[in-house]
C-alpha cells in the first residue's frame, strides 16, 4: 500500500491513541485495504483486510437467522485469548477493523468507532458523476 492509498490513515490513528487499541484498518468489503493506522505494517494491514472481509461475510450470512430476512449487519466481534477484533460497517462497501487487548473498554471503543464511521462516511462518499451530453445516461 502506498502513502497515497493510505490517505485516511490519520483518521484511524485517532483510535489507536485509546488505551488497549492495537491498530485499525479501513477496508473494502472485497478485502482490499484502503487505509491503516501507523501502528500496523502495510503488509499486515493487507492480510488483516482480507481476513476481516471474510469474517464480516460470515456475519452477513448469519444475519437472517438472528432476527429476520432483512436483518442488516452492523458489527461483528471476535473474542480471542489475547484480545478482540471489531469489524464494523462504515459505509457502502467499506469496513473498519480494530484490534484491541482484552482490557479495552468496549463501550467507549464502540462509541468512538461510531463517531469515526460518521466522519469516514463523509470521506468515502463521492458525488454522482455528471451525466451530461457526453456518454448519455447510465443504467
């Protein structure tokens, strides 16, 4: 991942200043890393992005069985011997993965992730393309 590709990394660094947060990775739902905190190597961020995308996909597959066919997935959390992995939807086709120790205050982290989601949503959205005379309307 190049520095250009990590243009939103500074927003993720904000989360890593929280006690017991190891790193944060912004990814597309197809598993491509879109940004990462300075606390994680770019190659590791790529691996985390691919794995977190699969983890999220499992949650999507299980969502209809936890409340109905139109039950949307907001977040999945994995609990491990030495910490947690939070994977949260942050926009259309975008996810945020955050790794923490066991001692993290999950309530505060989730609150901060929600706030970051709003900020990232603004950064990730792009205006509609001009569909003027050239090229005509798109389906």
